[in-house]
C-alpha cells in the first residue's frame, strides 16, 4: 500500500514531462525551433512557464528530449514493423516518408546533430550514444546477411553500416534543400548495391 503511494509522485512527474514533450513537439513542428517559445509550449501543455522550467532547463534541452522521444518511437516501431515488411529498404523507405510529413522536425534533427559535434554541446552525449547504438545494431543485422553470402566481396558489415547511416542522413539533407527530390528510390538502389539477392536453392544452414 505504501509502495503504491510512493510511486504516485514519480508517475505524475513522468506524465507531466511527457505532456510537455508532446506540446513541444507540436510547437516545434508548427513554428520551428526559433519560432517556438517556452510560453507557447507551456500553454499547449496546460501549465505555467515556470512549470516547464522546473522539468527542462532550457529550450535546447527540450528539443533534445523531443528528438530523443521520436527516436525511441521509431526504434519500437521498427522492431514491430520490420519483420512484417519485405525488406529493410522497404521499412526505411517508409520511415523517410514519415519524416517528410514533419519537415521542420527533420530540419531540427539535422541542425542539432551537426551542432552536437561540438565537444561542449549539451546534446553531444546523446548523439554519440545514439549513433553508436544504430551503427552497432545495423552492423549486427548485416553480419547475418554476410553469413548468408549477401554482402559484396570486399564490403564488411561495419563499413556497410556506416555507409547506410551516411546515406540516410545525406538523403534527408538533400530533400530539405529540394523537397521535389525523390529520396526513397535512391535508398532502394543503395540497398541493391550493398545486399546481393538470395541465391536460389542455397540453404542458410550450409556452413
């Protein structure tokens, strides 16, 4: 009984932070980083400006939380959806299309990830960890493909994972500069280059 009561304040705090992040995401998507204000975010969340500052030190910290939440959602969705789609290229193509629905968030991600390359940037640790996590996971998946004989000769999984990250980031940056550009088709062609088709009649159990 006492333990249930003890969880109350923590649950309330987590719910309040989640509400602020949702409000900030809407504000950033509508107004961009410069146009969004903490007072607008507070109004959307139904709380005071001071209450926002109680949970987040400044707008930079809040933007990092918004993008981290989007990243977490995409990881969860990826595990749920990737197996239901025909290929990684199909899943990632759908992911790019979803990003295109909120171009301002895509732009903020690109700007923040570049700014976080500075050693003193508050979001640096998050982006370093995030990039390593994505690269490590992707390389693991590609090692499975390598075991199936599906990586071209001379291309190792770690290099292929780094190239895929570069392609995804680069395509989105190009689209931000020219929103008439088709970035899904080049992504599929890139997968054609780094993943060989499954050989007919080959058993993946063969040593």
